[in-house]
C-alpha cells in the first residue's frame, strides 16, 4: 500500500534499491545531496547534479525536465552517508517560471525498481520559492526511512545548498544553472545495465567519488538552544534539547546545545539565529553504530538499542541518539497536526461545495452531506492518529531503553546512576538541564542537553509573567524555587567537571537566598562565601572581569605561560540572584561584559532574575537577555524546535522528594577535590 505523505511525515523503506520519480508542471533541475550523521554535506563531491550526475549509489538526470527518475542504491552509499536529500530547482535564464507558485505543485514518488510506489509526496503550499528540498532518505536505528520535507528557498539553489552546510554554495549553484542554461548535457546517458535479478550494476568509484580519508571534514561549531528563531529551521530551538531543539537548528547559531536544543520562543529571549547542528569534528568519520536488534516479529520495527547512533564514544552515541529522538518526535507530531488540519480543511471545502447549491439546503440532502464530510474527516484523523500512536510507541520504547543507560551528566536526578557517581577525570560532552515534551504524549520526555563547556549563559526567569503557572504562584515562593533550580544546575556542573577545573561564585546582594544556597555552602564547594552588599558585588565582578581580560590578552598574544601564578584558569560560574537589585551602573556594565566575553575564556553566567525588575534600565539590557538561554523554575511551553516551531513544554530538573542525592553528589565533589589536593 502506498503511503501518501504530508510535510514532516516519515515512512519506513522496505528495500534499499529505489527510484525517485519527479513530475513537475514545468522543467526543473533535479539533484541530490549526501549528508553525514550531522546532516552536513562535506563538499561538492557529495552532490549529484546535472554537471556531475553520478555518485556511488546515486544517479540523477543530466538536464532540466518536467519528469525525472533518480536511481538510488542505499547499500552502495559510502559508510559515512546517513542522509540523501532530493533537491528541485527552477532553471534560471531560460525564460521559464521563476517561482514554484506559478507552476503546478511538483509530485515526488519513491518506488521500487519495478515501479511499485512506496511513498508519494505532493509539494503544495509553495509560492515565491525557486528551489525546494523535496524529501530525504535517512538512516535511523539501522533502517532507512523516507521523510517528506518540502522546505522551500526563495533565494534559490544557492541558499538551499548553503543551508546544508556547503562551502562555496553560491559558486556551485551558478555552475549548475549555467550548465543547464547552456545545455551542456542535452542527452541523458542510458542507465547502467541491470543484472538478471533487476539490480543496477554498481560503478567503480571514480575521481569524483568521496572517500573518508580525503573528504573535507565539517568544522566544529557550538550550538545552544534558544529563543525563537527559526528554530526550526533552526529549529532554531529546542535543543537538545541541548540548549535547545535546532533542531537545529537544526542551523543555528550557536550555542551549545544539543538535541534538541530548542529555542525559546518567548519574546524576551528572541535573538539571532542559533546553531542546532550536531557537534562537528575535524577527523575521519566515527565508527558506525552497533547493529540494531532484530525485530521481534517480521514486519515489526527493530527493537531499540541504547547508543545505536554514530559516535566515537558511548556518550557521543547517546547524545546523537537523543537528538534523533527529539527530531523524530517533532516531525511525527508535525505530520499528525498537518493531517488534522488537512482533514478539517477538506471537510470545510466539501461542505462549501455541497451547500453552495440551494437545492441541497432542503430536505435531507444537506444533512447527509454534512454527515459524509464529517465521516471522511474522522476517518482521516483516525488514520493519522494510528500512525502517530505507532511512532510514539516506538519512541517510548526507545526512551525506556535509553534513559537507564544514560551517564550521570545526561541523567535525571532520579536516575540511580547518581548514587554511584564518581567525579570524572574528563569533561563529558553535554549536560542535562531539564526535559521536553509535547501535548500529544506528555509522558514521553526528551532530555534537554546543553553542550559543555557552556557557550552561553543561562537565565532562570523568576518573574510571574514568565508563564501561566508562574502567574499563579506567590512571588517569594517563585523566587525561592528559581534559586533552588539554579543551585541544582550549579551542583550538576560541579559534579561533571574534573576536580579543580570548575569553580562557582555567588552574588546574593541582599542575602535573601541563604536557604536555597545552603547545600552549596555547607558542602564547601563555593570559591568563597556568597557576596552580599555593594562591596561584595563589586569585588566578585572585578575579580572575574580581571580574569577575562588577562586570559584574552594572553590568548591574543600567544603567551599563555605569562599569566599570573595566582590566576585560576579553570572554568568559572557566576550565580547571580535577584538581578538587578544591588547592582549600580558600573556593575551592570561589568555583568554585560562577562555575558558577552566570558564564555569564550571560561567564565559563565547563571542568572536568577525577573526581567520586569530590570525594566528601569530600558533597552540597555536587551542584549543581555538575548545572550542567555532562558529557562523557567516551573513547567512552561516557551521553547520551540528548529524544524516546525512546536511549543515544547520545558520541565525543570528536580530531586525526588525526600532524596539526599544532592548532598551526596556535593560530598563527592568535596572529597574529590581533597584527594586531588585542591
């Protein structure tokens, strides 16, 4: 049975040798890009287009046409390839349409070699776009799937290639369009011969074939989740959930968050785009993931396995797996919501057509039309829900396997791994700062991870306008809860850094957070007592500002050995309570400086603040709020993913009632420091 996909929906591919058939209302250029585990196109040799129409496992047309057949052999792709994205673009300079909105909606079908359709997708809703990512084939848990994408680009082929991380995208796009315009390849070469079994003969790798030893490697990037950007398409949000997510973006801006790194959609956190791409490395591709467990019965999905993503270590594989879960949940929910919207729209159109005839408004004709339209709507929604429930059940099964396998840095406070935690000798890849979920299934939680070392500060919003739940709480209780949340984050950071490589400073101008800070103070893990009063605030800020200045100068001069012997070069965290109370103009300027310049040299902010309290400063503090990842001390749906912009509910971390896990972890930090002589 053919799967008729809508934007964001995916479908399992039952075979690996396929054809992708394209039908458009006017001639289009068809191509495909190969992406690694991060979705990155490593170079021009990973792109099949009319001027270079053949890659190992992939062959596209050599001319613009209204119909195309692309041949794909997933087993013949290089091991580093995890995605194949099919691209369509309108040719330029040939007098044809310049936007997809002026042509019939393109239709794409994934078929077997015998022509049997596996999945189809009609790219509706395009307007000013002149290039579009139609669909992608991607590897998930050892199996290949197809996903309907339909992401259009008004700036054309160059923008689309740049969005996939390709350097020199504009030059390549121009060369492709020039080749098409000059008809450098008018004739289509015959397809490779087929074997008696119907399989295409594979071609030997040629000079243009990508090789893991020589292919350009992606450069490292930082990503944080964040404020509504596009997040989605970059994700721009929830990160990871990492400082969520993106997703990315999936493209993001920057900062260190992981899967999910969602982006905060609330206006106070809106800012520049955030990079939610996976961490990139400057060396050969990591080893492949372990094979997925075989399905329990034929036709069933493979049994989930913890750490089945690619990566150099189990931590990295789990990190990438969490990212994949976040992306799958976002797209599954998007497909369901899109199907529901389509069903409602279709019902409305059918009712309008039926009732527009006055003769149908009398007797039982109108009632029957309404009943039939509603029945069709309910059937479509039921089918969509069935698909969603299947996908959610698979993700829930995966989460049930992954959660117990997480290392302490990725685990919730209720995970038993914390009770046996030992301070590590190496810094982990990321840190969990909460959970994310969608209303379609609230018990399916995706960890929100931020990359380490932190690449941006964190703001725990203690204002009553932060969320509906916060508006119902007493102000004092809300601020106390916000500070307790900050303490949990600080404790996690202390627990995952090697002994002596992380210090925590606290500014509590009025001393109002003494109760919340008691676990840190009693354990003796702070760099000094909490700073209070104008003098204490000025002293701590001066100390950290000096450290930033000296390290920056040493780095720029290439004289790291010239730093003063009393300078602590370890990572520093500044926890600020009740900002801006107790801060004069000079202190505010220093805090902004630390927020902007500190992360690059190991000084990070963790602020507990109500933005309304700082309104007297006007827009001068807007850059500060935008530079921080905003989270809340109570559950709130202020984060957005990078693909479709879902409102994700963020659940802050919390220790189990009556548990002494926080005290145990801080005691382990103290013991490790003593053993290391710090």
